[in-house]
C-alpha cells in the first residue's frame, strides 16, 4: 500500500504543523496582534502526531518536516522529536524555525539525528529584522545561525523576498554563502498573511530574483537538485554554500510535488493552496483504527489537485489565512 495520486505522483513527504502559536509577528505571515489561536485542546496532541506519522510512514512517507507557528514555542517539542526519532521508516526529520529559541537545543537536535534545519531570516540588519518580525531578536537568531553552521546539522536559510522591504539585501544573503556551508533560499512572497494580497509596487517573482542575481554575479551556475525539490538551486563558483529560489507563488514546481500537509488542528491538506480536505484529528478522536486512517489517506490523496492554481480555484474562501495556521 502506498500513497499515489491520480497523476502518478508518489507522496513521500509530510509537513506537520506542531502549533499555530508563534513568538514573532512577521508582517508577511500575520497581523501585528497575531492570529486568533485555537484552544489548546483543539491542537493535535504529540501522541496523535506520532500516530499519524507512523501510519503515513507505513504508506511510504519517509520525510517529515516539523513547522508551525514556531515549533519550539510548544512545550516539550523535544519529546515529540525523541519519539519520532524511533521511527526507522523515516529517512529524514527536518524542522523549520525562526531560530529565536533554539540555541540551547542544538546539541540535542544533533543527537536525535535531525537532518535539516530551515532557519527563517529575512534581514541581516538588526533594525530591519525588528521591523519585519515586529520583535527585537536579531542577535539571538544570528547566534543560532552561527551555532547551526558549527553543528553537524544541514542548514538552509529561508529569506522571504519582500518588495520594498529587503530586496536590497539579496546579494548580502548570497555573500553569506561565500564562507558558510549553507543553502540560502529566496522565497516568493505569498498572500498567506492573515489579510490577503498586499499592495505591491514591483513583483519580485522567481525570474526577477534570478535576473537581479545574475546581474551581480554573471558567473552563477545551476546546481542539480532532487526532482521533488521546491527550489531551483544555484552557486557562485568558489563559494562554499549554495543559493536557491522557491517559486512558492508562481507555482512552477507542482508537477513533481510529493508533499502533503497537516495543520496544527489536524486539517489534512493536499496542497498549500487548498482550503483543507478533512480533519484527521476528529477522525482519530472518533475512534478510527490504523486501517481506517490508511484507507482515508489513500483515498484522500486521489483528490490532490494537479497544481496550486487549480487548488486555489477550487477553494470556497480567498487565500488569506496565516502561514502560521497552515504550517509553512
Ligand atoms: N515559525 C517558523 C519559521 O518562521 O521558520 C516556521 C513556520 S513559518 C510559517 C514557515 C516558513 O513560511 C518560513 O520560512 C516563513 O518565512 C514562510 N512564510 C510565512 N509566511 C509566508 C508568506 N506569506 N509568503 C512566503 N513565505 C512565507
Ligand atoms: Fe512566526 Fe514563522 Fe510566521 Fe514569522 S513566519 S510569524 S516566525 S510562524
């Protein structure tokens, strides 16, 4: 038994949101006052998450990314990682974090064989960082970057390219990859911010970001990546690290998509742009067996839309919810 959709795409990657809460208030992700967080009992418990991952891993999911909200905001997040690390069907356990709370956990993460940490960092300037995140924690996050770089974890830095805000730092981020063995990834901004599409004077999409970079670095070369990768990767010759661009909004990567998502409240999503397909939490709390779960997962991925545009068209509501509730 495996998870395959009607277009023949094999599903092997789960993005699981551990919480909808966050310690930052990034402007592109949520409003200043934050989002209406759900009561704690509506969040999946760690036991439920562990079980969902186990059942999915028996259907061929071998890679899990834990995200949120901010995963390290949830109490005892390390306990979840410990239990998942016993699942030998998983080849990779990865985490996406804002890095403000994790410096003390890095050696623990190494000992649990966590593979990749995606660190969100949108500015290398303290004041601008505070303006974007609405919190003054640049120093902590930068300290995390240095500590991660010195660890045996693979490090990716995610920078959301925000027109009129941080595009003048794109090359500074590439310079980070000169001496650091990291992958910097530029992400197209999407309207998942709690309000919907913001007014943008200049659209910074994949092509514009790439041309901007090529203007500065005519010697950019592309780097081969896995077919299912969300980013197209590049390198400046002689630089230690790499950089990539994620066409999150122009959605040119859907053909090779191998991902599903489960939100912090247990909503199953076949696509980032769909509105949620069914609630796994309620199904479990109503007494579903492992077999019931497996059958439901197999049936549900059949409805995976061909691409993010079709998913968006089929929604009943506009794309405007916060990434923090979806799990980025
Ligand atoms: N709090 C963690 C963090 O910031 O890394 C994990 C959750 S966050 C929602 C996951 C990723 O989604 C981050 O890299 C963040 O930059 C990205 N993200 C959030 N809102 C976005 C938006 N509107 N457009 C593009 N990326 C977004
Ligand atoms: Fe929090 Fe991450 Fe959203 Fe920023 S992007 S508000 S850190 S969930």
